[in-house]
């Protein structure tokens, strides 16, 4: 939904969202989908599924995202007045998941410094995307 919202906002021109901003958001979400698919695939592989079955099911976990993006883009003319609120909701939902689920889990255990380094690398990548793509 977020990708659809930012591309619809970029298409409208009235939201101060450039095409580069929309691409940066889409790229950031695409990068985030890699570990998300791995989180789904790895337990399936450990449970005895084949590599390919685990990989395909993990990949399918992100297959709904283009459907949501296309739906929002198609409904953009109707949804234009609420696009900023939809984008804020999507950002808030992601922040909630990070604060409530990921940070406590990443800080637990023996190798918590790896998650901190991974977070720092991800943060730097998003800042670079923000600066480079405007």
C-alpha cells in the first residue's frame, strides 16, 4: 500500500512527492523484503521442506505487495484527499512493528551486536537513498 500511495502522490504532483522519492521508498521496501522472505523460508527449511519449496513460499509472502500497490494507484483519484493519512498510517504501522517486535528480539541473545550493526547499515543505506534520489 505504501508503494501505491507514494507513486500516486508522485503522479498527482500536488503532494510534493517526486518520482525519485517514490522510487526510493519502493527500493527501500524491496530491500526490506529480502530478510522478510528469509524469516519465512528458514523455519520452513528447518521443518524439513525442500530448499525450493521454502524459497518459493518465502518469495510468495511478498507477492501481495504489488497487488496492493496497483489497487491504491487505480483508486488514487478517489483516495487523493486521504493519501497523506494513508502514508502516515503505513509508516506508523512499520514503526510499531520495529519497536514492538524487532528491537526486543534483536537485542536478546549472545550476538546482539550483529543486529545493531545491521540496523546501522540499513539506516545508512536509507539515508543514502534519500539523499541520492532527492
